[in-house]
């Protein structure tokens, strides 16, 4: 199974597990935005964190 972006961002140290869980809770509570959009809006990460995640996956 492919690594989910939240797990990958925690793995590379871009965000904490608690921050990931907050974003996932917001999605479970009905926020339909993508994980990265919510995390950026909450100032947990920035665009560079997503780029670093993609690079860590060889993409």
C-alpha cells in the first residue's frame, strides 16, 4: 500500500503526529479539502515540505 502523505510528512519530520491527526480529524469531520491544503492553512507545513515529501518518494 502506498504511503499516505500525512504519514510521509511525519516520517520526514515536516510535521508532528499530533498535527497529522488534527488534519485527519478535520477531514473525518467533513472538511473536503486535500490533506496538504488543510495542513498549509493551519501553518503546520509549507509548500517546501510537500516538495521534500515528493522528493523522498523519488517523484
